[in-house]
């Protein structure tokens, strides 16, 4: 049994997207396994040929938000909320419809939360509670926006070990399932 319940659709596109060039630290320490499944996956930015609108929200002379459009339709937006020059949130759009957010919650340049949308509706959240990009939880949402499943990495080893199933948007899980870990090779 797989530890991840994957949804096809937008996620298929995401899986195909290459990672953004890794920062210095990741290049040396990240293993192939981490790149594949344990780290939050970042979608590649495609901004070539797009029209760019630069916005200086706090009027300090430094651009804080970049909005990329094609024929007037938004494609990508990059936002720097704390005005330190580092992007804190990237929003992706497909055909003008919001499809994905990548959010750096603690402003260290590493994405901590990924939100995936289908038809503008949230279907999936992946989050790293260690703020190092290691994925520690995945939440799945149904067509009514109700959370129906949470996958957790309770011991922080980067592998999902618990799946909680929720009925009708209940706060308490209907079922908690432990996932046996694949035996590691020496
Ligand atoms: Ca500014
Ligand atoms: Ca920032
Ligand atoms: Ca971060």
C-alpha cells in the first residue's frame, strides 16, 4: 500500500514540473529520496514571454510584488510580504484560475506550505512543520471543501506514517490508520 494518496489532474502536471534550482544548502545535503518525496516540491516558474507588472507596496523603492500576465490574464504572482526582498509566496494560475500557492511562512526562503487548487478550490495542502521544507503533513479536501484525510509524519523522519480519515467534515477522525514503514536498506 502506498503511503500517499495521489490525485491526478493538476498534481500530474506538478509531478512533471522540475524543481526550482536548489539553494546552496540543498545542493549538498539533499538525497534523491528527499527530492522525490520528503521535501515540499516546488513548481518551476515559467515567466518567459509573459508581461510583468512590478509593484512597490510600501513605496520604499524596492519591488515587493511581481505579477506576470499573458494577454492580460494572470499566470504567476510573486509576493514579498515582509519587504526583505525575498519572495514569501508564489501563486500559480492556469487559464487565469488559481491553481497553486507556495508559501514561506517564516521568511527564511524555504517553502513551508504548498496549497493545491482544482477549479479554484483547495484540494490539497502540504506543510512542513520543521520550517525546513521537510514535508510533515498532507491534508486532502473534497468537492465541498471539507477535509477528508490527513497524512502525518508523526516522528519527523520524512515518511508519512499515519493516515486519518474524516467523515462529513468532522473535527475528529473516523479512522486512524498506521502505515508500516518500508524497511530501509543498510
Ligand atoms: Ca517596497
Ligand atoms: Ca520576504
Ligand atoms: Ca520557511
